[in-house]
């Protein structure tokens, strides 16, 4: 199983970025996908998650109304559209796959079995 993130970079506050995560090696389609982030010296925290069919989503309060998670199962790819970025959004962003078949996408990082290597997002003030 491999998850590969892309789309990170440097952006000014108020700007936008779109992260992508391509999944390969996953045998079944019934897996939820999530985004987490980790800033220097901080714990990895939940950002957003989406169910296997895209019908249910969860967001951290800090990103609601600014970030949108979506997925394209034909491409085995999950996206994170990030708008109105703030300096406090600066972190390494990781995508993760939950293979448990939960109905609602979980916000708990320990529930995710597979992780990508991360992509850096830096928001300047």
C-alpha cells in the first residue's frame, strides 16, 4: 500500500493550495481517507476525512468553511482544497487510509492503518 501526497508549497496568507494524495495497492474500495497535519513541536492533528463513497465528511473546527475534502475513486485519489490560508496552517500534511469500513470517517489518527510521507505547506504572513 502506498499513499503519495503532492501539491504542497509556499503561499501567502489568504491564498489557496490544493493537495492531492494518490493511493495504490489498496485491494478494496471501502476505505476512508483522511488528512492530518503536524507543525514543528506539535502533535499530529486531524484536519479532514471522507468516507469511502464520498458521502460523509468530517472537519476540524479550525478548518471548517475554509478547507474542502473530496475524492475521485476512479483515480484512487483524495484532494484537500485549502482556501483562506493562515500562518497557523503551516505544517506537514499527511494523508491516511482507514480500511476498517467505518460508516462515518474517523477523526482519530490511530484508526488509520496507512500513511503517506507528507507534503510541506508553508503560509507566510
